[in-house]
C-alpha cells in the first residue's frame, strides 16, 4: 500500500498568539493523551522541518460523562504517532506515522453520522442500529435516503440500556414512566432513538411523558435534585456519570425485559439480551436489560492506506495494553468480535487488515 495514502489534506489552523512549533507540540501532546481538541481546533496541520507530514484525525464520540468519550480517547492514543515520537520497536507509539488523532465530544451516534457526512469529523463511534438505518436509508433515516458511503472500521463492544430512577421512587417498570418527567437523551443521540423504541414497545409514546433531552451528567444532576423522575442512557458500563450519581444518591435501574421487549427484539434484531452485573454501580444489584453493538465508522472515501494503518494500530499489542488499563469497557474490545453486530460494509482498508490476519465472516 502506498505510504502517501496516509497523508490527508492539511491546512494552517493555529489560533492567534500561538507560534507554529508550539501549536504542533501541543497537538502531539494532546493526541498522546487522547485529549479532545478543545481550543486548538480540529484541523489538519502542516509538517515542521523534516519531521514528515502530519495528519489530524477526529473521532466523534459522545458526552464526557458517557462511555464513548473515554473509549475514543483510548482509540486516539492507540492509532496516533506524531512526528518525533519514539519508534514502536523501541517502546514508543505503534500508531500510524504522522497521525494525530483526537476524541471530539459530541451528542452521540446521530450527530456523529451528521458530522461525518458533512466532513466535520474523519470518523465516529455509533450504535450499530443507527449506522444500519443510515446506510440503508430506513428507520430514522427513511426520509433522508441511504448514506451509501458509510463504512465500518471495527465493532467495539456492547452498549447496555440503562433506565435510572431514585431507589425510593414508585416507578418499578417502563410502563410506569407514562406521565413522568423523563430524560431520553440528547436530541441527536442514539439513546433518544432507542428510548423512543423501548417506550413505544410498552405502549408509551414520547408525548405521553414530560420528555427532556439532557446529557448524561445533566440528567444525573436533575434526578438528584428531583427535577426529573428517570433517565435513559445507552452505553457500555460502567457509565462514569451514573457511577458518580450512585455514590451521592441511592438509585435503581429498571429491568428491560418481558413480552414487550421480546416483540421489540423481533422487529429490531440489533437488540440483544444483556445483564448489567451486580455492583457495577454502588448498591445496585444485577439487572437484565438490552444491549446494542458500538461501531467505529468512517467514510468510504477515506484513503485505504490510512484506514489499513488505523485498523492495524488499534489491534497492535501495545493498544491491548492501553485497553486493559483504561475504561473497563475497553477490555471488551477484542479482534475476534470486530465484525460482531456490524451490518454495514467494512472499509476496504479495514477489510484488507482483517483478511491478512484471518478475521472473516
């Protein structure tokens, strides 16, 4: 594969008052830590001296209190290798040479697809069902038509449906949410889409609740101060915002089981039965729920050499060490599950790597 396929378009993008060298050093340090771009912006930048070409690669994630953001930071660290980094064989970065990847906080799956289509990010994390609907132009995307240019890099982990209430609440089931104040996730999140499906399966429409559209941290605060009665969030566990809430307020999770759920699974096969283990959150016992796969997505027009390099880097043994020491859900990012639950096509670069190592359908 051609090495020049790794380099992307580069623009001068440093903020006023920051010299060129300092700007690039800051980017490299931020990428090495897996930090979000913040005030440095999300742009491609030029090379310095003989350090070689630099490519800036954004990973759309979710809110900082969820799971996508910390997972995105780990992925960014795994695939980055800024100019001047110590070589992989000498204990340094084993990412794509010249690549500076960053995790960018967003509203989640739906916004990530919109940002990717608008080329405002290079890749993103997304629920498998949302990705499928976008690619096929069905479900949520029926009116918009298919996004045939959507591709997968890897399936990552399962995301569990969390429905959180106060422990002393009289709400015992999804059916009891009718007429209650419920946060169903941000407007452009996969949580909102699936919360509406789960509620509808129980005969509860969005108009039947006092719906709010809060980030996870804001929803946790609202439950604590009594301004909402419950909130949905779909993410790999443990969710930091829910874990923090459980240390400050006794909570329960509602079970997502029963005949309505079985009917939903029949029409939406992306949903799979799951268990949130005992004591995942303080004093919360094991609970049956549903889950859906999380997928790392990218556009079909991304250079094949770049995506091959990213895929190879994320499965390098050095990345495994990052995943094992990072967010608990990252330990479930395993190459043998890279295709599990993914229904959109894989990018040719990713496909080439999986064929090379014998990971096929």
